[in-house]
C-alpha cells in the first residue's frame, strides 16, 4: 500500500469514530487561535500605541499564560476540563475585549499590558486538554495517529493563523481577529462541554507499571513523576533547537538582504513537520501499534531527535550555498512533527494515576511550559550568534543531538512490550475478524468514555453505555502541541 493510501486509511478510520471526529473538530477550533494570538495582540495594541508597547503586551500575555499553565491544568484534572475551560474562557473574553477597548480608546500602556496579562492567566487550557482527550479516547493504532494529527494541525495553525489574523485586521478592522479568535475558542469549549454535560471530572491515566514513574510528594502533582521530569528536559531542548532555528533562518535571510524569504522558509520548515506527522500517523496505524505498549514510542524518540539533529546539520551545511537552503528547510522539519507527537504521547503516560486526582492535562501543561522556556532560551542563544547564522544553525543541531541523548534510556529497564496497562475505555481501530468469529464493533469492553474523561454516554454504534464510576483516563495535551 502506498504512503498516501495508508495515510488516508488510518485517518479515515479515526474520523469514522463519532467521538474522535468531534475531537478533531475541537482540535482545529482550539489550535487556530493559538496561531492567531501573537499577531492579533500586536495589531490590536499597535492601533494607537507604539510597537514597543505592543511587544510588552505580547510579553505580558505570554508570561501570564506560561506561569499559570500547570495550575490551570491541575484544576482541569480535578474539576473537569469543560468546566474549567468555560470559566477561564469567560474571563479570557472579558480580558481580550477590554484590551481591544483600551487600545481603541488610546488607553495607557500599563492598562494594555495588564489586560493582556489577565488574558494570559485566564487562557482556557485547551491545548493540553485536547492532548489529554486524545490520549483518553484514541486506543490501539489510532492513538499515535491521533497524536500525529494533533501535531499536524498545530503546525498548520501556525502557518495559517498569522495570515488569517493580519488579513482580518487589514481587510476589516482590528476588532475582527479578536472576535474570530474568541469565537473559535468558544466553539472548542462548546464541543467539549456538549459531550461532557453533567459528567464528573477526569482522573489520571494508569502508569503505575512504569518503575520510573512512581509519584513523589503529593503537592508536586504531576511533577512528582520522574519520567515526566525527564521528558520536560527533552522537550525544552527540542523546542530550544526549533526556536533557535527560526531565529537563525531569519538572521540568515536578513544577512543576504532577502528578508522577504523569512516567511516562506519558516513555512517550508512547518510543511516538512506536517508531512512527517502525517506519515508517522499512517505508519503507526499500519504497524498496528497498541496503546498499552509505549515501548516503541520510547525507543522511537531518540531516533526521531537524532534525525531531527541530522536535518538541522544539513540545513547548516546548506547555508554555505544560499540556493540550497530552500531545499534543506522542509527536510530539516521532517522529523520535528513526529518528535513532538511522540513527546506528548509519552507525557500522557508518564504520570501514575495514584499521584494526583488528575494528572493528564496538568502533565501536558508542564511540558508546554518547559517547551516555552526552551523556546525563549533558543531565541536568546540564536541572538548571541546572530552575526553568524550558519553557526547558529550548527548550534541548534548540536542542541537537538543533546536532546536525543537525554531521550536515550526513557524506556524503563526491565519492562517488556505490553507491561504498561491501558484503561479499557478507548476506541481502537477495528480489526478484521478471523474466520468463524463475529466482527468486532471497534470498542474495547462495554464501557465507553465521553469527552472530558468521564464514563457513560453513547457508543459509536448508538448503544447507551452505563456509567461505572470514574475511569483512570489521562492525557496528552495535558495528557498533543499540543
């Protein structure tokens, strides 16, 4: 079977499951605002203020979001993702609309920065929450396919989001991108809330069979997991390399007096990442990977990072001949998407269910925060070597190689395939029945979770499924980008 046909088959199977199809729609609605928000904030603040003030607005938003991310993730695990997203979303809308009103009224700079900081603090935890939901509801070969799809949507949002925001602001008004951003965020929250109305909060995924994932002090929450702490280091280094690459490429085209090429080159990098993510999802489905065996993911992560490092090294070498950079950029990104999908997939299983009442969304929020810190460090590192962009690219390749080194040994010693346990309430890809057997309906067990990580609901076939208490589900976005 060709790669395109395999990809169509794997993603087709995922989208044929009603719950997962709803998750895919919510994922698009949640990711696109993330790609829009930076440009939206800049253009909104700069209506009457200086670009220096606009930069401080973005900084206030980013710091507010990063500092409180894990806390919002833990709250979502304990109180329910839909409830927390709805509450945060209301304050988020008030803060952004307040920022818009202050900008149009020529308000003082501190008001703009304060409004942006409140928006960052109250940003709904949709990014970690979506990964948590993917982990909880996609089983068997569909699990890695779901994470790969999430990574591809994440990259696509960062290509189309800035274009959409700037087009709306220029073609309509500065208020237009703010309104669209809020509508999309509300739509993602509504899809989650509609599926989980009247349900309880989620609980953490079972990972107790991983000897390196024993809980630490309870007050640490998900951070008490040694496996998660190792993933935080790997994720920070991987994103440091990515951020450094973006800054180095921008510096490279500026040095060659072709600043117009920065956007296309960065888009090529993202397109390569999207292609790699989609191929990973198709390959995982064809290989029949199971959700209760993440040994393959642990083994794959250092290889993906090593290939990512090799791609960046090739990009650094291509920088010696300018025309080759356009060829090397998509190749450099080819292993980026699979790396991120694998990282978030492992994070969804890194936190033992006994550590905290939740753990899925919080663990992904911690990984998001660590990667944001890595991005900031990568930008600073590339800035220090801005005079020699080729050297900056070589340094990022070395950082990616270091990340690969930290990923070696992520697989627990003494474990074998299948030792890790998986909650039965997941949707797996239907398998062809053997001769004489009745065809399977694509459900494992009688119970089926609904969005938000709770029991009860309706199975894909239409049967009503009884609730049997709180399952041990967890997550990837919290427990995919995101």
